[in-house]
C-alpha cells in the first residue's frame, strides 16, 4: 500500500514541470562543476604524481560534486516536498486517502517513500558522472560508496523535515518556506551548538547537538568514513520528523 | 444525534446549511474523529478497527477528491488500489464502475480537462469502485445537467438495491423520488426521521388543493363532514385538510356541483417534503 502511494506521488511529481526543472538544473550545475574539477585535476596531475601519497581522482573530483549536490538538495527538497500534503489539503484530495482503508502511517510513509525515490534517482544520476571516469582511470570505490550512502541518507533526512513542514499548512509555498527555514535553522543550530559546546569541553552535549544537523553528519561520509554515530543521528532525525508528521495529521483529524 | 442505516436502504440526509450534515459524514468516513460517541459500520467499530471499517465505505465528499493530472482510468485504478481491490478482480471492477457512471468514453482524458458534470461522475465512480456496503454521497448531482441527474438517480436507486446509501442533498424532490427514509438534521440534532410514506401524514393527514371559478366562503367547505381545516391558497384556491381516516373528497365534489361553485381543479396536495423541512427547521425562528 505504501508503494501505491509512493507510485502516485512519483507520477504526480513527473506530471509537474517542477520535477523536470529540478532534474535538469541539478544535472547542468553538477556537470559543469564536474567538468571544471576534472579539468583542474588534469592540469595538476603532473605535480600530484610527485607527491608521496597523492589524493585520488575520487577525492578531488567526485567528492566536491556530491558536496555541491548536498547544498542543492537543501534548496530543492523543500520545493519538491511542498505539494505532498499541503496541496492535497488545499485541493481537498486528502479525503481520498483518509477515507480509504489506510492508516496515517501508511499515508505518511508512502509520501515519504515517493519523494525519497525521486531524490535517490537524482543521486543515482549524479553517481554516473564519477563512474564515467572509469573509461580512463581508477576510482576509489570505498569513498564513492560512502558518498552515495551519505547523500542518500541526507536526502531522506531532508525529505522527512520537508514532509513535516508540508503537513503544517494548506499553502504549498508557505510549506516550502517553513521547510527551508527548518533545514537552514537546523544546519546553523547544529553547527554552532556543536562547536560552541565542544569549545567549552562539553563533548557529550556537543555530540548530541550533532543530531540536529544532517549536513554536519554528512561530512564524515564525505571523508570516506562510514561513521555509525552519524548514521544513527540521521536515522533518528528522520524518524522523529516522520512521527511528528503522523501525529500532526492525527491531530488535524480530531480538531477538524 | 443518532443515525442508523439498514442494508438495502437509501437514506436522505437533509438539513439547512451548517446543520452538521457534512461533519457527520466526515466522521462516518473517518476524516474527522468524534470527540464522543461510537460509529460502527457493518458491525465493525470505526474507531477500533478503522481500516476494516473504512474498506466497506465509499465516500463522495462535496468537493470530489480528484487528481487533475491523472486520466480517468488511472485515477479510478488508484482509487481501487487504495481500497485494496485484489489484483485479480481489479480490471473488471474498474470497468464496471466506469460503465456504470457513464465514463466509458472518456477513460483516456485528463480529469482536469473534463466538465464539472463528468468530474462529478468520476467522483461517484471512485466511491463505488471497491463495491462498498455503504455508499455515502454528499450532494452527488450538483452541477449536472437534467439528463445526467436522471442517470445518477437511477444509479443511486440501483446501488440501493443491495447496498446502503446515505444521500445528502438540498434538492428535495430528489430525496422524494430516490430515498426510502428521510432524516432531517437541525443544529446538530435529528428533528425528523421516518419513511417517505410517513411524510405525507406528517402535518395532519391528507390534503387536497381545490380551485373554484365561483368560490364559496371558506366556512361552507369547512362544513363538509371530515374536513378539519380550510386555508385559502390564493387565486380562488383552497387547501383542504381531512382527518386521518375520512376522505371527504367525494362529498366536497358533490356539493361543488350542487351549488355550482365551478370546480376546475382538484389535486392531491400531499404534505411535501419541502413543507416538512421548512416547518421543522424554521420553528425556532418564528
């Protein structure tokens, strides 16, 4: 049943120009960055060879591409997610889902899965760029895998936050702004809180504050490190926002 | 208020704007949670087992919940999937719903491009595709042309044969032609709940409407045995009520001929639903 709803959301996304615009924009921007990095790499390659343990092409070319994508997602996910619940409430189509024999959990997870599937498609397409380097070189598959996993988790985290924002209002654009505000706020709060607390020597609260910032957690993946603490932080954040969404929709049903 | 529906019964659910009809229907379909009370659908408690209970309901809200980006068939297919119609019978169920609602020719069209009447039909198809035991329709004939209205009424009657239907509407003749029972809601409470047949008896027995070319005084008609009340109805017409058992029509006609009142009209003026509705829902204002 979750897949039925996810499929419907995917279909709705591709029926709107927004999804295609985002896909095109992301690919153009990333391809440009990728080619630029590749060009730079070719130029400094002679010097790299003389270094004792030189950084590889994955680190110098692929890693920045994924970092850029992480920042683009910060802007794109609120736009892609804004329709999920807000528009259904505005158009009064939510009734179809609420009257069907589905639990709220299924509805929320279905919508979440639909959006995540679309974002993972973007991640997948982006992965093709570094993979194309296999034509003339070697890749660090460990680092690449860590980047892909990190970005996939990051996209899921952003989706959960944006989905929650979408259930707060019946105005899609307001939902997008709330989602963007939440994501940016969490990024800044997580960063400053973690740094500030760590500066005072409070390591445990600093580690806890890290839960708030999915981008901070992504940093360890970008270094090629599959840090289980980061994974747990992201999954925790994701679960909290999904539960908040379900509870919020349940409250709407009671309050009218 | 309490609302009860038997299998194979079509209930007309009436009330002035803001009486709580839509709220009641939203509660019955699980869109709103009641703060008090119980709802059971075919013996399944809606609050305890919402999925099992909802599977037996088909609901067309006031604004049909249509996805404008989907075509008719895709949309009905989605509705069938969401209502867990098993894969084996799904195509047949979809075709059946499309044919029944007269949508067979527009299956490939985008819902957003359809006229209001067709959109309304898509909404009805969505409510019946999973063959629910209870169909709840909130103003289903709004925005339809007279032919379509007749088709939809036939469809509702057909549905009422083996299922239960709750029909909310402001079009009172529709209720009179389609429904078995009427429940009128006012300020969130039931003020009338009985069969259509009982309606005619509601305001003191039978009534006829008489028209005379040379009208007598009202007292002369009132003098006929069995007549309980005579009201002038303008244009030399009178509305005459009889006691429950007696039918004094014969006697009235005999006297009219005898005294040459010039009788030109005699129509049974049953208490119409409209009268009952106005009577019950305006009481407080008077």
